[in-house]
């Protein structure tokens, strides 16, 4: 009876001795943070960077609305990406929050009048 108990105890001790360095090594390793942007976030960041690269004023943004078709904003002072949303400040003062997927174009060319 003592032999099987001795063997199982010896096996447990052997496992603890061999796995202890692995457990210590995994506890010492630094955590790696991985940031993955969604498609909407990447699109919003791209529009923000496009706005900063447009040196000519004024800047126009055309976006799609479900109830009115396409709307063009003029007099854009700043565009900031916040997640998948664009915060757009106009020279009249109001700040609009638009989903980046709704924006059709950002340009420094005056759009054609309908």
C-alpha cells in the first residue's frame, strides 16, 4: 500500500518541480496591450488626418442623411475623430457629431450647386 502512495506523491512533487520555473517565468513576463481599430475608427481617423492636410480654405464635408439625401457643410474649422464618430466644428459655432461612415467626401473644392 505504501508503494502506490509513495509513487503518486513522488509524481506530484516531480510535476511541481518541473512546472515551477514555467509558472515563475509567466508571472514575470510583461503584459502586451494590443489595440485594434474597427473600420469606422480607422475611417474617422483618416478623415481627421485628411482635414489637417487640406491647406486651402474653405473646407467642405458632404455626408449622407437618411431623410434628406446628401448634405454639404461649409466653413469647417476643425475635425476630430472620437472612436468611429467625427466631431465637426463649423465657423458658425455648432459642433456636429457624425458617424464616419456617413461622410461621403471631405474637400477644399466648392461643390456644384444643385
